[in-house]
C-alpha cells in the first residue's frame, strides 16, 4: 500500500456563510441541539464579520455573516443563499499538507499561515474545491484554545443534547460531466481513493436519475460523495439544487447518532421536517434487511430507513431543506458495521424527493 502523502486526522469544522449568524446560531442551538461555544465579532475586534462556533459531540459548525453589504460573505449569500463555504480537515502539518496539495495541482486560496494568541499557535491553509466551496487544512497540535485566535468563549446554558455525535460524510453536487474530474482531483491532490460508485441504474425513477462516486481518505475517517445529474425525462434533484444554489456546492451533511430513534424524536419535537417514504417501503423491510436490534414498527412511525450490506446494516433519515431554497439538508445515520450509503433505499428516497420537487413546481 502506498504511503499517505497527506494524512488527515478527521473533520475539523464546517463553515457556513449565512445572512444572519446570530439567528442561525439560535436555530442550530434550539432546533439541532448545538451549544454556542465561541464567537468572533465586533466585541473581539473583528470589524467586518461575525462568527459563532457551534458544537455537539465531535461536530463543529461555524456560522459567519457579514457586517456590511460590500463583503465576500454578503455576496456569497446573495448568490447562493445560506450554504457551506469551507470544509476544514484537521492535519498534523498544515505546511506539508499545503505543499503536497499544491505540488499535485491544487489551486491555493490561502497559503499556510500561523495565527497566535495566549493559547498557542494555530496553522491553516486553504485550497479551492468545487464552485465557491473551499477546503481548509487546520493544524492544532500547538494550539490549546477553544477554537482559534480571535474567538472568545460564550457563556451559556447548553441545550438538551439530542445525540448527534460526529460527521459521517459530506456530499457535493456538481454539474453534468464534472463528477469524474473531481474524483480524479481527490485522488491526485488529496490522495483519496474511491470507496464506491453508483450509476444512473442504481439511483433513478421513471423521470430522473443521478450518478455518484464516494471518495475517502486513507483512514476512512473522511468521506466525500460527489453527485452529478444524469439524463432523464424531467429535472433531477441535483439539477434543482444547481439551479437554486447557482452552481456546485454541498448538498447535505450526514451526522452519526448512537440512538437514531431518540435523536429523530428529539428533532421532531423541535419541528424538523423529514423526507417521508411511502408506507409500502416498510411492508417487506424485515425480509429485505433481516434481523436488526431496532423495532420495525418504531422505525415506520419515525420514517427511518434501513439498509444492509456485507459488513452489517445502517439506519438513516433525511431532513427537508433547512432554508427556503431547496439546497442544503441533513442526514442522520446510525451504522451497525455497514460502510455503505443506503443503496437499497435510493429508489424510495428518489420517489420522495420527486414528490417534494413537484410540490415546489421544480420537477
């Protein structure tokens, strides 16, 4: 096995550009159970933007908004709506990561730089990814602060936890014909390998289809599925996303849970809307997936899907978009050995997605 030239320790954080970071932080606190742990803004000496760091388990989101109209954050939100701007990966050596990525063809957005305060030194570097989304490398081994220089702790009562534990995978939508380019990019620039590949025969209905390839790093801790639309009679969910996001970007973030039923119940109490597959999906579910630890009636009640592969089984559910544009949404996933992504659920999910597209007038 070849040496991993760019070792990645895991997901560090995901940064969103949003129209109003204070209100977005309230949403992720009260609805998704994230704790606001740090802030950067006018009070900390930052004059052009405000950022809130939200934490739950090992999931860290950063919500950033502009303090004026002529600002890259404001322009990003005007074009795309609220969405993911940066996916940050933790590395042991940010300078080495940037050097290796650049040598293999990455476009450098921000060269490796060191930020320092009383808690130590944090090193970062940024490379360009698809559309207006970038990838940041973060080196924390010499930093003991809460998040980063320029951020101060937020004193608050933590919300009731709902059991979201870690980021499982992050999915990007790209234009027709771009999927293979970006899979090769992950291989050449980051040293990832292809975990699996889904064709239009795997993910299709009578009207629309998509293709997907899943890339993962050497340790398997970071997984990035890449979707592109396939030819169909009508507009696919990927085309709808590209139309309203105005280009490629992050479609959804999957977060793992130790008890998906408990987590979904908590989210439903907080008025999160989930995609719902037809009840007929559950009629032969037990025969299709075999014995599992969960109760099938409870899964049907909550709308949770199940799939099995050679390594085990998984449970998953998808939210509706979390903003007015039909763009970013979330997945909750609980794995019992399975390394897959729910291939057996794709057909039912696609039918549900098309039903929602039709309601929006976008099919």
